[in-house]
């Protein structure tokens, strides 16, 4: 889909569940959705005051300030997002961002199970743009705990479309999109609470991409395998025959499981061809399993193929790599820790978020 505009556009952040539980249904059915399903069909509500009253009746234990805030988000989803606006869905279950164009008004649906009721139809532009295609300040804007808010800070309405166009390789690095401007105060102007865990991972992801660029990323992956009890052989730079790391249990690496690892340090998603290639390498090496580590994540076709080959191949995106690094960090070599200086911080969880 081209981003060539035919009208002015705004950009909205719309999440799909606190833990991403609505993400796949949203992507597969070309919709964006929100929670608060107990409200029922809100199509006939005429103003925000009616919605707030409905919230008070439906969620009587909500704190007054939180109730107004949430009602405002639902009202924006129903009435203020316009057809033609862009919507950004940062996925919780993968370190990627889906972006689509709104093509319908609000609708109440009951044919997708019990988790989706409120929806807007979208035409997806991309479902798998890696998060590291956006700069850190834009990722901060996407880190709000809110379910629905307009994204405007840091010239986001120009820079996000430009980043999408760059990712799609269909236009220049600057966007021609003219965006809708209003004098109205937006929810985004009031954002104070952000998802610090996600933002922390974004910073680590960016740092790993810089400090472990190219062949050096293999050293980090191999170091993780070694502290988990594997002997490893890392291929030298250059042609690697389709495998970057050979890992096997035991002192000599001859015990099961024996794993062939392919490491992709680029920011573009790895496709089904990479999965098929690794499956061939696993067979030719007599290995037990294959693992692909891709900083740019994976296309939907690649993930589907990996699910079909569940007992032969696994995929690690940048989130998986970060989690494995954090799990083993204190056991990694001094050299790795010096290249990736991290500190653990504990904080209280706000149960209302």
C-alpha cells in the first residue's frame, strides 16, 4: 500500500490488550480494537457525558479521574479518529509495529469471540516494521500506557510516515503527507506515565544494534549459549555455509541437543527463505534443531513456517535475544558486560495500568 495521501491525516496510537491478547485477531481481521467490552454497543451515544455516565454504571469501582480518562479514550476511538487517519499498533508479543489506515467508522461486533467488541476497520500498510526503525524519541511517544491517544510530539506526524516509507522502500526518506492540525489539546499532551520496561528494552535493542553490529552479534549469541552449558563454534566472517554458530551440549559439544544457529544483524525482517535455508542446513549437519536470531524480526510467512516446523526450528527476535541476555547477564564474560553495561532496577507496578 502506498502512503501517497489524498487527504490530511493524523496519527493515533491504539493498543490491542494489556498483554497483546487481541493483536493477532486484529491483524488477521483488518481491524483495530480496544477493551472495555462490558460497555456494550455504544454506537448511539451522542456525547462524551453519556459515555461517562455509562462508564460509571458499568465500572462502579473505578476512581473518578481514571474513569474520565478511560471514557475519553473510548470516545476518541469512536468519534475523533477519522477515516483516512493512520493508526499505529505496537505489538506486545513481538518487537514490531503494525501501521494501518482507518477505512471505517466505529462498529460493534460480536463475531470474533468474547475479547473483541469495539472496532474500526483498517487497511494495514505494514504488520511487521521493527521497532528500531523509529528513533528513541518516537518510541517514547509510543510508550504511553494509554490505549488510545494521538501521536504528535517530536514532529511524529511527519517522521513516522517517513520511517514507514523508508521501511517499505517505496519513497524517499521524507514524507509528503500533509497532516491534520487542530488547536485542540490532545491526550498525548497529558501523557505522564509510560511503559518503562518497554522503553528500557528499546534502549537496549538500539545499543546492541550499534555495539554488536554485523559479525559481532554472533559473539553475543555464542556467549549466551556457552553460559547455558553449550560448546560453540563460531564461523569466521565471510561465507558461512548457511550457519553462523554450531552449538552442542557437553564439554566437546557432541551431546544432544545439537543446534545450528543463523544470526541476522540487519534491521529488516527475515523471511521464509531464511527458515527454509536453515532447515536444509539442520538436515545436512545432522543437527537436532535450528535457531534463527534476527534483530529485524520476522515476516508473518516466516513465523507461520516456523510454527509448522515447531520441533525443528525456533525464532528469536530482538526481544527474545534481550531476554536471554538479561537471564544470563551476570554470567557473561567481562568483555561482553563491558560492551553492554546494564544495571537492574526494581520499581513498583501500578496495578491500574
